[in-house]
């Protein structure tokens, strides 16, 4: 019976995913310096990694229940303990040294680029998966290590939510911990992220609803593929962007057990970004990680924020740099869409 139910659930997810049309990756009229990133949990960590790696091209970031750059230091134990449960164990000094070393080697952009970024940080006060102190360490890293001006950072650490992407119209109750890890707290965090990053170039009170036919899938194959990536990623392309209007680009990284292979299109459709995309000429990209049980070991379908696909300890880990396989695959996709990445 359990096997049968699991099979039926998997079949339903596959059927839902098939409802979206495939799109051929192509260049759009992308506004220069308009790229931004965000993510929750493992996706929050990935958004920080991508932001730091390509800081010359990224405009800003939104992080929900993530943590400091290179927090795990290539060690799963660090990822599971210090970077999720015991923030008092996180020392920012070695993380700073590693980031400086990467920058010196040209593996990431100069850290000085971060000074002009706009950043939104969210941690629910009831989060039991990635405790709020971890996000406070990220705030400290931004201000003290990367010297981002405090006026460039907006924080919300006071909402009584559990570990989830926070919306104002979809999901479980605010203090619930569980799938699909999207909670309705009557707070539109996707809006807060985009408003913080784009500011004057953003229409907050969007009146144009998301158009389902503007959500497509693309093949995560070739240069767009990476270890533990699913076969498909998703992209929301507003009507105006399809017609040649100059548009911005945002990359939204899901958390563990939040990919399409785990929860269907719940995150892609209901994290909140798409309903703001039409009114703001904003292309939203949803890369997809999936579960893998051997080479690499990634049973929860997380993005790589602890180096699960690197040959350690033989070689230094580069998962959090431009040479990281997942980061490189996403960068290749963005370049193909017309984003100017150095």
C-alpha cells in the first residue's frame, strides 16, 4: 500500500509538471545590472553564494532562513549543526579569510562590489530548522565582513513563523513546520524582497495577476545541467518581455524538499514572485535541484551549500565560487537569457 501511494503521488507530480509548456532558452532584452537572487533555507545559502560569486553583476539578494557565505566550510557536520542549530559556533573570521582568498584568485568577484547591494533578510522567530541566530550571523557578515552599509539592508526577524517561505495568500498556518514549507502569514515576503532590491524601479501594488501560460519549463541539460539538478527548470516570462520590452531578471532558489520532484509546482507557482512579475517586467528563473542517493549524496534535493559534489579533501572546494558546478550551470543559463555576467 505504501509503495502504491508513493507511486501515485509521484505520478501526480509528474502530471502537474507536464502541464507547463517547454520554452527554448533564448536571449531577451535584459536591463543592464538588473539581476537579483533570493532563496529559502538551502536556497538561501545558494543565493548568498551566487550573489558573492557574481557580485559585479548582481544587484541585490533576498535571504529567507539561510546563513553566512561559506558557513559549512565544505563539511556536512558544520552544515547540520553550526549553520542550522548552533550559531554561537560560527566564527566569521575564517569565512572572511576564505572569501578574500577566493577573490584574490579570481574565483569570485571583488568583495567591494557588495557595498552597493540591496539586501532583504528574513528569519521567523519560531524557526526550529535554521534558528534565527544563524541569520543574525549573516547580517553580521554583511555589515562587518563585507562592509555593506546598514541602510542597504532590510531585516524581519520578528514575525512568529516557522521554517518556510512566507506569503500572504498560500500555504500552511504561520507557525506550522512541514511540507511544502510555504506558510501564509499575511505577509508577502517576495514583495518585500523585490521592493528592497529594486526600490524606485519596482511597482509594489501590482494589479496584473500572474498568467499561467507565461510559466514555462526549460531543459536543464548540457551547460545548464549540474550534479543533482533535475531534468527541468522553470521560468516565468511576462508577456511584455516576450514581446521585446526591456526586462529585469530574478533567480529564486527553492529549499530542500521543495523542488518540483518533491512538491510539484507549489513553490514555482506560489512562492509569490510570479504575481509581481507582470507589472514589473521581471523574468523569474526557478532552477531545480532533485534528490540523489549516490554521487552525489543529496537525499533531500538541496542546492549545494556544503560541497557535496566536490572531491575533498584532495582538492580545495570551489562549490561556492564561479567554478562550482551548480553555480556555473545557472550562470550559463543566465548568459543565454541575455544577462551580462562577467
